[in-house]
């Protein structure tokens, strides 16, 4: 329970802070906000590594969450420097960078932890410091002063800011769709290892290989394949197609029986569909949201979207764990497939029919 609270403290702090950070970046520019966020991450890791009491661990995670707006601000930076038709492709590159980090990071952390439990934390803090130095000397400001937006008191209220963007008819359906997608995917990620162990008897190393495979495929899709597909199909078609691929992946998992002679190839096929779908959905939906708002609203809107993702990361695992216990281990997957169908429906409310025609 304490470990769960420690993880949740980061997500809760991030939820509160990200809309504020997005609004600050719209007012003062992306560069200073990104530098402060990266430095906050570095400091939080060193506090965690030197911690001698439980409250220091919680303080470290809350500080990291409160300065955890670098992803949303980076997305706003990408939106600033990209033509509208190129945003989804460039969001794909940032998504590939995250995918590669999440693929290689755990492997590096596991290797370093075999030397010392504190070593992965100190190495992470050192990497963040190097990142700060690189940003300080290399990163130019992307938001011109004439495009900056005055900071209103309401911008400092995360609930009020989320309420504002969720009432925006231009992006409302897309935001709800992205939230549902992240909710179901966070639930899947949180219980998948337990599912593999319970249903198939797989251990941590076998589960790790599946996640490694998902990370590699998703990285390749977001980093390369989507740049080839976007000019031909557009963000709208790829977002809907990606969500439907996730539906097939979740449904496919339900259909693979224990003891099947084709268990391994069948399971990896479903996860290839999942990784392909995720790789298409994330940059496409972000691109669709970004091109529907003005330059002055990028930080606020993408920050609010990131905050919704934080809420999904809090609620999704709680839902998946509860339904796993109450209704059986297959329930999170078939229910997740239904959620993805709902996500398609909400996305379609903001997608003109002409964008979906063949």
C-alpha cells in the first residue's frame, strides 16, 4: 500500500501541476519552463537517492511530479516549430524517443541495481543534469513574444483549466477519446504481468521480453512508419485505425487459451497489433488536438491533455486491479476493448466525414 501511495503521489502532483506549467509556458516561453522541469527532475532523483526517511521519498516523488511537465511543454515546443501538417509526424518522433527510453531504461536500471540499489537513481539524476546543461546551452526559445498569452488566475486552477478545455467543442471528443485510450491502456499495463503469470505461468523475465517487444515495435512505428503513413492517410484515419487495432489486440488476448500449442506466436501477434495501434494513436490524436487550437493555446491545451493522461494513469490501474479481482482475469481485456470502441465514437464527434473517406 505504501509503494502504491508513493507511485500515486507522483501522478497526483503531476495532475495538479501540468496545466499550470502549460499555462506558464504560454506566458513566459517554453525554454525556461522546460529547464526548470528538467532541473526539478534531477534534484528529485538525488533526494530520493540520499533519502533516509519515508517522508523524503514522498517529497522526492511529489517534487518530480510537480516539475513533471517537460513532456507537455516539449509537445508545445514541437507544435511551435512545426507546420500544422507536420505536427503528428514530429509528435511521432518524440513518442519514439519516449518509447526507446521506456524500453532501454528498465534494462539499464536493472543492471545498475545489481551493483547498488541507489546507483540507478543517481545515474538518472546525472542524466537529468546533463539534459539541463544541453538545454541551457543549445535549446532556443520557440514561442515568439507576440504569440504569448497573458496569465489569468484561472490558469493556476487545474480543475478550472481542465473544465475549460473539456468544454472546447473543437477538441472535446478528441480529449475524451485520448483519456479513455490512456485509461484502458494504463489498466492493461498494470495487470498484464500478473495476467501472464496467472493464466500462463510466465515469470518476470518472460513478461519483460513481451514489454520489450511492445516498446521496440511502438518506437519503430512512431519514429519511422507513421511518417510514411501520415501523408497518405492523415491523422484522422490513423487514429481510428490505431484504436481498432488495440480493440483487436485486447480481444485477441481473451481468445488465447492456456496450454495452446501456438501460445507464444499468438500472444506476440496480439502485442504486435497493440504496439502498432498505440504507435498510431498517440501522435495522431495529439496532432489532431494541436492543429485545432491557436499558437497561444498550445501549452495550455497540451498541458491539459497531459493532465488528463495523469488522471487516467491513476484511475486505470485501480479499475483494472479491482475488476481483475472481482470479475476474473479476462475482464480487463474484453472491457478494455469496449472502452476502445467508445474512444472511437468520441473521436468521431470531432472528425469531419471527409477526413475519414477513403
